[in-house]
C-alpha cells in the first residue's frame, strides 16, 4: 500500500487457520506463504522442533506439499529470528507456549503479516494451547474442516484411536480420525460402555 506521500506502508496483521486434523490447515498455510514468496516478499516459516513426523526441518502437509521452515523450541525464538521479514508463518501453533500470543501481536504491530496454523481443540475437545487467544486477537480467522470418516459430515474434532492420555501425541491416520460432533458423541458413549464392561469383568 502507498500513501499520499508516496511512502510504502506494510500493514501488519494476524491470520489464523484452525480446525481439526486432516482439515487442510498446513496446506492453506503453505499456499499463502508460497503466494507471498512469489510476490517477492521476505518470508520465514517456523514450526515447533518437536514436530518431526515428516521432516526435521520442512513444514509438510498430509498431502506431502512442503516448504522450508526453521524449527524452534520457544515462541521467543520466532521473534528473535523474524527481523527484516515481511511475512511470518507458524505451523502447529498449538504446541507452542502461551507467549506466542504476545509474539504474534508484537510482530503484527511492527507491520509484519503473521499467518498461524494449528489445532483449535485437542482430542478431548478442549481448546488447545495459544490458539484460542490467537483467534481472539486475529484480524482474520479461517476455520477449515475435515470430513467425518463415519458419516461424511463436516468434522468437528480429531478423535484419538489409541489409548494414551498424553495431551501431546504426534500421529497420523493410525492414531487419529476426524469425526463430526454427533459421531464423536456416539463413539465416546461406546468407549465408556466398553470401559464399564471391562471393569466389571475384571472384578
């Protein structure tokens, strides 16, 4: 954008792309980042260093599209490594600390376009990490949806298929399935009934 004085002004903003697993969040992040690179903007993309599912360094979607990224351990590192960047992308943002909210706000206030992708809920349907706070301060929020594998409706949640109570469990289709709200409710009821039967049989 150019104002009346002929000076170039780069408006900062925060864009959040959120939803369940297999909904295309990373795909959309990569698409926006590649458009910015094509426009010859200075871009940088970051991901949590714990996410090594497809690559130690690249951000890779479930469809195997990829873009070079920088793995970091904390949100503060993003701020330190973003000097002179015009567009900053952040993938799997739910795994970052709550400081990511203020980091993104500071970058946007400096005139940087910040594009964040992440899960808005964990496998229990509980708001996940800094994503809810980022949605609150974002200039634009895009909620994307996978398709429920049981009925074909829009998915609501990433249902965990393996027995593990850890909140952070990296996985793919062997560990998670996208379900709509109704199918998720039925599955939880079935699992609860199965648990009660198992406890009764073990007595």
